[in-house]
C-alpha cells in the first residue's frame, strides 16, 4: 500500500483520538537527525532499531505522544546509548537511553 494511504488513515484516526483525549498532543510526524541514527548503527551489537510509542509526561494540555528509538541486539534486547553528554545525549533525554527528542511538528530545530 502507498504511504499516502497510511498517512491519510492516520490523520483520520489522530483527529478522533484528539477529540477523545484532548490533553495529548499527537504530532503529524517526527524527524531524527542522521548523527543519532548513525551512532546506533556504529555499535556492532546493534542489528536493528526498535520503535516504541510513549506519552511524555507533562501538565494538563502538555502531554505528548512520542516516538522513541532504541537499538536492538541479535536476541531482541534493547541496546541503549551510554554516557552521552553532547547534543546526542540531549536527544536521548538522559545520559543513557534511546532517542526520544525527534518531534518536529509542532516545529523543532533539526540538528545536522
């Protein structure tokens, strides 16, 4: 099926969800920068990427649906980024973890 069909069906579902749960912001899309993805792919134990959905905690009207990315090893176990203090660490939301800071609609800045 075409990605355009998937997107259209999601837009319809998103509008319904927003009406039922108005305190959760649901983005149109999320973008993760190249450096963050490459960081995972350079780890020889990572054989793939796992994508999770989650709700970022916040006050009323500030909770947001988020897409999170973690590496996965050959046994299906999560592989987290470790001790990241730079911009990539900011994307992981902590010193150790996956990538969570990719949301770009509403607009966010994309790092090269």
